[in-house]
């Protein structure tokens, strides 16, 4: 079977992008965020807690009312209680003292209740947000994860969520306090003395101008800082994950130099944000202190000429200090707000990403398998495919794999072998045409149904932290210990697993680092056998193994491939010998198709490859 020739594809690399691709927002950690997505995200987080947010706000409202009564009591004491005391009437002064104590106790109690209530709301919001990020990241398609690094995802779920935590736990209280203080104090100043209150309110105009300017400049600084932090985390994660080649090729100095550049960029962006904060605080204090000095001087003249009571001036000065002192706290809020806004924008951009391999709106089920035929038929019907940022990898492509057949796919790097496997596993959808499983388009199958029918074992047999038994049972979590051990015995993994310190309960540690590469591959085969899919894909499953490890895995392959349709992507021709059929691919099309014996006996590319392989063994 031969597909028509068309344009040559790009290299079949993990992310499928061509080297010349540029301008990709993924490269700059600037995922497009739909207009209003940030606000919509925040509203959706707070919506389930509307009642608790209202109660929390009410607590702060009453607490601030109790706090702002104090200066009024001072004014009353100066203008009324002290003169009464001179007349031997202690009642007004005692009442003022009792009232002040009551207000202080009430404000303290309400402050405690507010902090406790807001802390619960904050933690619930963060719990929800982290869960959304994790669930959404898992739901996104493979092509997203091949372009968006794990380090950036870690930054979104840690550093950026932490910025939001700081805003919710500290900044919002400061904002509400400042707003309530402004409203209460403005009304009280206007009530105490209209002219004095009007001047005090007018003095807030230059402060408003300062706040507007700070928000604009700080927003840019914090967006740059969020990107710089993510770049540092990406570099760190990448280096630690590749620590073996780093040490093997003496990359420590080069990596250190690269990390230093990113670290300095983070330092510079963080410093820019702090400088903006310093400019704002200095300017706001200058404006506030100048306004207070002017109002006190004017008020003193009015007290001297009898147009303003001394107690009113004293209360006004106390209120002015309470009005202007939170300006610094407002700066801290704006600092937290800009940091959180930049982080929330990044998170909203991530959550706005839509899987390129979506769930079907009306999922179908696979037809019941034929009782006398193992596996299921696979058909590539007029399929073509190109990666999002690369050239066409598969031109128009037609292929039928009968149920129960084991097909080996060979070819040079970039021929399209792994792309074929990814389309069959539906890690990607074809640009045109359809991939059929027993006549059903893969795009019409719900993901759980597809994953039960098609399983892929990759070159890197990834094991999760946990026990051997848990790793084998990933495809069937409900499997019993007896079924797990039966699968391991069938594959030939039981002996080495039993020899581990805790047998099947041995923790394999991160990425299965406690066992060898060949043993990890055997565990992966046992996992596939236990899952019992109708179609199994082996993507270069022996290419990274030594000769003893390859022999053990090849023996296991015979067991795991039996009774199902199988596609084996092979670099080593020793793997091809177990196949019923061999496909040789070049430039995204099939150039040879036949049984191993037929192709070896011929004069084509596979026969040349096989002769070279046999000569290398000799």
C-alpha cells in the first residue's frame, strides 16, 4: 500500500514545530486572555461564597463604624465633658470613657470575627483555584503540554496563586478599610464643619491622581515580574529533570550562566515594581502631610477667632490622620493588587485554553467486538496532518489494519512514524480525513471509551511515585492484587518485583528511579496487559534498552501483543521479527508494505536495512 506523494514534512520532533517558528505566544509565556476573562474568573471563584462574603463585609462595616466613633467622643470630651468636670460633674467624662472602651472592645471583637471569616473564604477560593488549574491542565491536549512547559504550570499554581493569596488575606481588608474610612470620615468631617470637611475632601484629588498613575505603571512592572518568575522556575525544573546529561556533558557552568541571566531579569523586574511602590509612598506622604499642616493652620486661626470649636478641630485632626494614614496601606494594597492582577491574568489565560482534541458533544460507543476475531480494525481514511507550528508531516494517507494484526512501522527519523501513533492514540486530531476504530471515528468516542480501547506504551516507560502494584493498576484501578500479579507473571516481571524489598508494595520513587530501564518497561507492559485494550501501540519501546533488557522486553512483547491489534514503532529491527506485517515510511507516506519475510527477500529499503543490521550483529 502506498500513499500519494506530496510535500516533505518537518522533522517528527516531540513538539512538531519547525525551527524557524517564531512569534508564538507560548514562547513568551503570554497566552491570549479573552477580554473580561480575569474579572469573570474572580467572580466565578467568589460566586459560591456570596453569602459568606456579604457577612464578612458586614462585619468590617460595623467594625469600622465602631472605630470611627472615637474622635467624636474626644470632641465631646473637650467641648463638654471637661467643662462639666470643672463644675464637679463627672458624669459626661465617665460616659465618654465608658463609650470609648465599649467601642474599642466592639471593634476588637468584630476585627477578630472578620479575620476568621475572611480567612475561611480566602482559603476556599484558593482551594478552588488550585483545583481548577490542576484539572484544566490535565484536560488540555498533548499538543498544549508539548508547547507550554511544566515549569510554567508550576509557576501558575504556586507563585501566581500565592500572589492572589496575599491580596485576599491582606490587600482586600486594606482596600475595604480605606474605602469605609474615606466614606465615614468624609461624612463626619462635613457634619462637624462643612468648610473644613470640604477642604479635606478636596485634598484627596491629588492623591487620586497619584493612585491612577501608580496603578498603570505598576501593572506593567508586575506583568513583567510574573513572566520573569516563570522563566526562572522553567529553567530550574528543566535543569533538575535533566541533571544526568547536565553532569555527563559538564553543562553546569553554561546552565549557571543561563540561570544567572534569568535571575537578574527577575531581580530587575522585581526592583522596578518596588521602585514604583517607593515613588508612590513618598509622593502620597508628601501630599498628605502638606494637606494636614495647611488644614491645622487654618483651623487654628478659626479657633482663635471663635468660628470653630477646639474639640471640633481636635476631632478633625484625628480624622485627617486616620484618613491619610491608610494611604500607605492603600499603596500596599495596590502593590498586592497589581501583583495579583498580573498573576490572575496569567491564570485566566491558562484556563481560557481549549483542548485541541475536544470531547464529542454526542459520544458514541464502540460496537461489540467480534467473538471470533481478536482486537479491532483500524482505518486511516484520507488522513493528512501537520503540526500547529510546523510543516505537513502526513500528506493524504490511507491505511487499513485488520483486527488482530501486529504491524511494525519502520523508517528514518522524521518519516512520520510517531505521528501515526499519536493520531491513533488521539493525542492529535487529523487536519483532514478520519481515523476509524471498527468503523467509528475516534472523534466520536468519549475519552474513557477511547482509552479503554487504545493504549500506548512509549519509549520512556513513565512510572509515578507509589508502589509497583499501583503503577501496574493505573489502567484498571479496580483490579485485585491477584489480577495485578497475574499480569506481572505473564509479562515476566514477577521475579524481579518479588525480589524488591517490599515486593509489589515497594515504592518505586520519582519516575521509577528505584528500578532499571528494562524493569520499568516490563512494568509498563504489565500495565498494558492488565488494561487489556483492543488496540496496543508500542512507540519505540525497546530503543533505549541494552541487549539483556531488550531480550526480556521482547519476550514480554509476545505476551502483551497476543489477541489484539498492535502497532509497533521500531528503530531496532529485532523488534520487527514478531510482526505479521511491516510498513516502511518515508516523508509521511508508505513506500513498502508486506510481511517481514517478503520484504527481507526483496530489494527495497527494508531489505537493505535488514542486511545492514545482520552485518552489524556479525
